[in-house]
């Protein structure tokens, strides 16, 4: 019998080793954590220590809090979000519940004689997409603020709202009387939290503030009034996300969120080992994931979104969700399904991650390969994600208008007056810069169709200045395949690996941040000293004036 502290030492070690193994074979580390959980289960460790359970629960709340910090609230009221989520869930429930009901007649041990209600409940569980998986995929690709990234997250949020309604109904009880005061509380707490956020420096207090906002102001208060605490963490994040320091806070919380989610995936793997029947049923359910992706593709393109947006969104959401396990637990408590179905749901979710991960890693390459067929799904109507086709007489394009992009824009407009244009796929950034009379357009520079269709006869230079390497690489790759050789491309790199990959993608000049930072710092400091000394010398040598 392992002591609790020993178990925590074991799962941390196993998570590290399996995460490295997954990374070495070019799979997301989270799949390694899942495999580590199954390995622990195989060797008889079916429950984690105190730290594992606490960290796993905190991980989901912290994930939703950081999503809220980045979420565009306006996206939630779009018909593209509500309508696509509702139609897709109905179709998925019908498809998966019919499949499960059919399986129940095969006479499989411990999995037969499931009722129609039980089948619908499992279909409902399988209709959700994994928030954890989708966010990790979008973060790894640097597409959280892209159009399809915002759309994916908004659909997941609507699914979470439906989940809260389901959990409330399944409890058989409504939130308590204190819930009536939530609107007033949220109105007041937003101003209180933003007031604190404005004067906190980048110390450990900023990190502690993030935990306070997510777990106390959000999760604790919502649980107190009888509402799912995860939703509280999400809503508080959305309220703070309107402040200018929300991005800074999000970066501070990033490392903690990633660590907490490791425990979550290990917990799933430790939930049980399958027998042959359970394994086969899980695999059958996973084989129907292409239908889930197809439903999303057809629905989103019928809502006049472009095939590329629908493709990336569909791949991000074409998996089974951790919420399915929660639905399964409720089904067991209500006597609608056997506990064996919990293992089926856990395995189906794990296998769905394994199946979809390689497609998400190569999503841009795959779309480019099959674009002639996929783009036939486009409608003739104007798409809400249409991109600019005419870049005018611009000579310089800057892709990514963050801190680096804005600084480059100001410098280049001196040498190329009225011939510099900025591109960014964050609509808030674009709107703010345009209101400041900057020549900036909304567009996704990682889309090869953007460069293929854009009219840019005078462009000579393209600077790629986005905040993450994945977006910079994808932009360079798309541009290199779709533009003429006379256009020169520049991009920043932090490591030798990034430098080499950017070069392979067609970048002509890679700016090494770390290699040049010290040199430029020293040069600017010496320039400052020389100018100050010269100024003081000029003052001492100036002729004195005398008056009669």
C-alpha cells in the first residue's frame, strides 16, 4: 500500500516520462499523460494521492478562467455559434444514441439491455467536444485569437452553458435564493477586481490575484449559490478580460494551468482498464468521429462561413469530451447505465485524442492539399470571415500587430510613407489601430488563400511579427508557396530550432532576439553616453556672454 505522498511522487514521475516519450514521437504531451494514467492503472495504482485529485479539479477551473480572459464576448451572441452548436448537438445525439442502442442488442457482457433513455444519455455525453484538448491545440498552433479559434472557443462555451443546465436538472434542484443576487455581485466584483489589477506589479501578487479571481471570486461564489463552479471561473475571466492587463495576467497563469491539466489527464487514464468488449465498443465509437467532423463542416459552411474556417474549427472540436465522464457518472447514479460505460466513455475520449491529434498537427497542410474539394462547400453569399483581396499600393506588409509589429510599423512608415500595411487576425487589435488612423486590415496571414487571392503588385517586403513561432512559421510557409520570389520575408526566432524551421519555410532573414538583444542594448547605451558627454562638452565650451 503506497502512502499518499509516495503516490504523488510516482504520478509526477510517470507524467514526466510519458510526456517526454509522446513529444519524441511528435504527439502532444497530453496523450503521454493519458497513457501514463493507464500504465499506473495497470500496475494497480487506481487512485492518486491528495495532490492529484486537488490539482486535477483546479486545472479545469483555471483553464476556463484563462479562456475567459481571452474570449471575445460578442462572439457568443452570433448565430454562427448558437445555431451551429444546437444543430450539431441534436445530430450527434441522434447518431450516437442510435449506435449505442444498437450495440445493446449484441448481448455483450455487462453492456447489454441498456434502455432508450440510457442510450440518449450516452449520445448526449458524446456530443460534447473537449475544451481542454481544443484549447491546447489552438495554443500550440498560436491560433487562440484567430477567427476560427474564437469560433471554436465560443462553441465550447455554449456547450458548457448547456452542461450547466443539464447538471442543474440532473440534481433535481434549482440554485438557491442567493443566485438572484449574482447579477449585482458580478457588476460590483468586476470593478473591484479591475481596480486591484491596475496597481499590481509583475510579482507573485499578480499570480495570487489570478488564483483569487478564479477560485474565490468565481468558483467559490458560484458553488455557494448552487451553480457549477467551473462556470464561475469562466465568467470572472470574461469580466476581467476587458481590461488591458488581462493578457499579462493570462501569461502569469499559463504555467500553473498546464501543470494542473497534467493531473486531469492522468486521472482519466487511472479511471479503469478495459476488457475486450469495452475496448471494441470504444473503438467503434471513435470510428464515428469523422461523422462528427462532417456535421460541423456542413453546418458551418451552410451558415456562410468559408470552408477553411469550417475545416479548422471542425478538427479542433472533433473529439469526445471530459464532460462525457461527468454525464456518465450521473447516469450511473440514476441507474440508467452500468459503471462499465464509464470506462467506455473514458477510453473513447482517449482514443479520440489519439485519432484527431495528427490531423490537428497537420491541419494547414491537409487543407491546402484538399482545398479544391473542400472549397466546393463554400456558398455564393458573402462570408463573415471574408478577407481583403486588394492591398493597394503597399510596399511593406507587417503580419501581426502586437508590440513588435507596432514598433516595426512606426519605424517603416518613416522609410516607406503611406506604403506600409498591417495585417492581424484579432479583430479588437485591428479596430483599435484603425481608430488610431493606422493602415491595418483584418486577415489571417497563415491562410495560403489569403496570399493567393490578394492583389499586391508593389509589395517588396513582408515582416512576420506574431507572438508565437507556430503562426510565424505557418505564415512564412503559406507566403513562400503563393508569392513571387522577389518578395523578401523576415521573421523573428528565439532558438536555433526556430531559426532553422523558419529558413526551411522560405524566410530570407531571421532576427535572433537573444543573439542581438545584448549587442543592441550595449550599442544604444554607448550611444547615450557619447551623446550625453558631447552635450556636456558643448555646454562647457560655449562662449560666455558679457554685458556692459
